[in-house]
């Protein structure tokens, strides 16, 4: 089966190069390129222009990648978004995952990793590179899926995947901020995770939270 891909990036030469690369992959077909999210949504008005996967940059004029991904999640839930960006800070990646991105790649990624990411997203629904994981989370051990979480820990974990601050999470759970910090620190230690994005990735991988 061949999957269709659209590239959204305001750097035309780069998007053309990525399009050519995608076209060279045996199971993928590059449909077209767009300069920003608005241009993409305009194209989507015609059903024939709706692809299986969108390779989405983040920093773009008019309508950026995060805003566009949120709209796609709402209006076109079957379209899978793979972020392709130079941004590697925690908050940007968290926001992109919350918006509905199925994976996150750096623009300096290797050809074979891009192909593997597209395959994983097409076949399994999600993909996260080792590069991003190691930068922000550290290596996640396979045994994490065997960890038993308490009900309140699961509740905290789901809320940690939202945009709520830890203080707001404490208010919603009717707990003190200090208790919430205790949940956070305990999960960091139990799951061998270093920060909030690690919690988000763990929750997504283990189907505790669906973006």
C-alpha cells in the first residue's frame, strides 16, 4: 500500500528537497508542498488533496504548525501529523504533542530515520525518535510497561499531559502543590524519566493519554 504525504514548510527549497526524498521512498507518494498552515487548509477543501500524513514544520507565518495541527486533529482526525522542525526545546515539543502530532523529528535527521518514522506512523500510528527522547527524556527502558501505577498516579499523569500547571493540577485533584510535586518526583523515579515531556511520551506510548 502506498501512502500520500504533504510537506508544509515556509522554506521552499527545503520543502522541495524533502518532497523529492519522500517520493523516493517505495511506500510513499509526495502529493504537494505548502508554505504555511492556511495554505494547507485551503488545499484540504478539495477531498483529493487530503493526504494520509502531513510533514509539518512549526515556525511558519500566518498559521504555524502547532495551530494547524490542532485544527487537523479536530476537523481531519484521520490525517496523521509528523512534526519536522529545528526546535528541540521541551515546551515546543510538548505543545506539538498536545496539539495531536504523532511524532517529532529534527530537520537534521537521516534519510533512513525519516523513512522509518513515516512507516511507523502509517502502520502503527506513532513514532518518536531516539534523538529527541534522549535529549529530553533519557532512554526509556522496555520494562516501563510493566510498572504498576496507582489510580491517583494515573489521574495525575493524564492531567500532566494537558496545558495545566502543576498548581492547577493540584487544585483539580484537591491536593496541595507539595503533594503534586511528590507524585511528580515519584513518577520520575519509578519510570526513570527526567521531566514533563517524559511523562507525556510515557502516557502516549502506554495509551494512558491520547492526543
